[in-house]
């Protein structure tokens, strides 16, 4: 069974040595996971987006217990209210922020799925000998290598990519995670192609712009140590 986009994204953000998410992913990684859930629903033709709103195109459940509760919530979105009288439903950014606030639960579910598939193993311990923590070292790096190889092939070839790859590259780029995949010089030379790929899909532009906007605001209000 192929990995879902949230599962692929978690593998890309995972530090293979420590079994923890890379520091570069940081607390904002939850918003990217939320965006990846929306992207997976879109790839399965369940949701769509336009500049003003994100909406359900097909309410039929996917059979995935991570995706279907989110699909049901979007389908039940009441749209305009006294606080939002403009007649539109919520947009991509609103849903990314909403799902991002629930990211701990989503991440736990994704890690459990990757453990069940034999890709990761769970280790429980103590951080600074006090705080309980869970780490997820790799058992099999096959899936991670395949995801990275697929993305590298898109970035360094001229073919039109599959929508899944365009969306994933757009999210990785929006979250500032490309340095986990490419060295600084290579990344600089590849940036025009990455931008081209990330902007191929309307949904990729919508989700990517929303993620970038959230991260910019987070950085603005994060104190400099």
C-alpha cells in the first residue's frame, strides 16, 4: 500500500539518527502535516479549493481513519455566520491553522501507522532524564529513499511531474524544509525549477501560500533569543 502524503512528509522531517523530527521542522511542522492531510484528500478527489474557499467535491469516505474525520468536518462546515457574513466557507489557511492546532494527535497517528508497517520502531525514554518522550528510529529506509529519489527526479528533470509530487514539493518548499534534501549550492541552482513545479497545481499554490503566510507570522512574533 503506498504511503499517504502525511506519512511521506513525516519521513522527510524525521532525523534518521535521533528518531525525532528535525529541529528545522520545529513547532510549525504541525501546520505542514495539516496541509498534507488536505493535499491527500484533494489527490483523492474529495476536496477542491479556489482563492476564497476550500470545499468538498465528493463526501464519500476514503476508508482512511486519518482522512475521513477531516473530510466530514469540511463537509459539515456551516459557511457564513453572523461573524462571517460574506457568504463564503473557510479557506485553505483557516483549515491549515485549525488542523495544525491538533497536530500532536495527527502525528501520533502517523507515527503509529509507520511503526505498524515496519518502517519505524517506537522507543520510549526520558528527555533530560525527566520528561517522557518517544523516538522513532528507522527500521527500513527503503520508503524514505524512494520518496527522496522521486522528488530529486522531478527537480532535476524537465518532465511534467505527477500532481502528488508537485504538491509535496510545494509543501516542503513552503515549510522551509528543502535544506533537509539539498545542499545550499544545489538548492540555489535548483530554485527556479522547484518554483515552477510547486506552482503547477492550483491547490499547491493555495496550500503553499497559506503555509508560508502562517510561518511568516510565527517568525514575526517569535522572540529572538
